[in-house]
C-alpha cells in the first residue's frame, strides 16, 4: 500500500523557538527549573512515582489557595477549562447562574452557563471598575441564583476585585460562590477557607509560573455536597470533578485511586516544580514581590506620561498593569516594535478594552525590579518610535 499523502517537507526543518520576554497577561516566562521538569521521562499516571507527584501538587495547591479542601487538584486544560469545569460541576438543570460582568472572562462564564441551558443573569459595571457588596447583595436578592460567578483578577482591565466578604453573602442567599482567580493565584492573596469561597480556579501559566495547560481548582465542602447530591450527571464526562478526583485520592482514604483519563504527567512535573519554588520563597514574600514590582511599573508608566486604566478609587491589579492608550501613538505599531526589536510581548487590550489599553504582565519569575525596569525602557523606546506623525 502506497501513501497518497506525501510526508510534509516542513517537518524536515529543525524546530527553532526564539526566547521571548513574555510581559503579556500570560503565559509568562517559566524558570529553568520548571522548563527542565518538562523533559523528565514519560511515566504512566498510575505509577507510584506519579502518585507522589500528584500528592505534592495537591499539597502545593492547598498552600497557594490557602485551603484544606481535599478536592484540590489540577485539571488538564487551560484557565478556560477552570471556568467551564467550575460551572459544569455545580450546575443542575433549572439552576440560575448570576455572573458579575466587568470584562471578557466573566462574559465567557455567562456564555458557558447559557450553553448549559442555565437561567443566566448578569450584573454589569463599567470596564475598569469592580462590584460593591451592596450591588452583589441586591442582585442575589433579586435573582435568587444557585451559583454566583465573579473574577478576582481581571486581566483585560487590570482591576482587582476584593472577594473577601462575598462567600458569606452568597451563603445567606443559599448560593454557591465561584471565583475566577486565574491570574491572581501566586501573585495576590486569596484565602479560600477564610473567605468561604466554594470553588476557585487558577491558571498554571500566570502568577504560578508554571507551564501552560493546567487548571488548578479547589472545591469546598458546600460545593462537594451539591456535587455528591446531584440528581443528574455532570454534562461533561471529561470535566466531571468527582470522577477526576479519583486520580488525586481526593474522595477520602477509603476510595481507591482510579483512572479517569490519562494525565499529562510532564506538565504536572513542571507544575510541581513551580509550586516547589513558591514553597521555597513563601507566599507572603511572593505577594510582596508582585506588589513591589507592580508599584514600580505604575510609577514608571506615570513618568512616561501614561495613565492607568482602572477607575479612580479602584485597586489596580498587581499581576497585570493596564495603561490607557494615548492619542498620537500607534499602539499596534508599538506592539510590533517591541516584538521585532526586543522580542518582548507587550499586548494591547482584549474584548472591550481592545483599542483602549496596553497591558504589562509581570508575574512569576518576571516579577522583579530588573525586568520591570527593562520593560519600562522598552516601552519608552517603543513610544518614541511609534509616534504618529502629524
Ligand atoms: C482572569 C482570566 N480568566 C480566564 C482566563 C482564560 O485562561 P486561558 O487563556 O488559560 O484559557 C484568563 C486568561 O488570560 C484570565 O486572565
């Protein structure tokens, strides 16, 4: 038998990936230790060495989420999988889902809930602003949702939503709280247990400093109770958290480990190392480092005559700084200039902030004064080169 489709010549070329300075809203540059971990030997997800790694990761994630939740693990997929998995596991037909919309990630959550057939309601605020407890309570009272979804670290607008007191409020109205902490975990504080958050999820490639492709997630006791008492099967086999939990021995000591699907062990090795780095540094030190780096960047952009995007009185996010685009500067050209000349990824906005902002992400190992100053130098040079001539 002869093949009719010939081997593609393009695959005879060597693979060359240049180093880039990833000052985007993620992925961020990973440390040499994390990258090295990716090249460990392939092992099976049911081997004893794999179990050791899963246990290490669970402990590390409990630390970064500040929780004792046994249902804490890394699902296989990007941050969006966290959004989808959190909703799909809590949602039962007939449920109402309330979403606090102030950027693209919450809009996505509303879309996901709508696709499931949920009654979806949203509360909205201007991009660059966050929600007050009063606005949230009014909506909980009005719509009586079973699930409330909110983003802690909005990476397209650069605002930080305080989620400390929302859990108890939701519980007063018999509602479960989901927090999208994709960009925040590892860079800004989150206390899942203390703040009574029912589900929170992160992105491996953001402030955690790991590889792309894993969605750390944690389910609290109220969420687990609802999942255990479901009347219907979870709409997705792959994302069914109680099935997935068997891999991670998260269902109690009496439930044996089991296979759900083949875990991406090499990604998990790298996440394990990223978490080990966080343990060695200490979370408080890491939050401080992200804060100090962001303060340095904010002072630097002011010096360049630029304005921050978050509204007056809002807390700017420490992981991603958003700067308003300025008339007289071709922002698309600026982005290309930074990439072509410096191999630096300096993205613009996304969703409704597309032409309005410019973003500087300094997370994980990139959150340090030298990288902040280098980024500001590149920005300064790019602004000079991208002025629109009158
Ligand atoms: C707050 C937030 N939520 C969700 C996502 C989606 O993550 P991913 O692109 O890894 O699917 C992102 C991505 O930047 C994000 O910033």
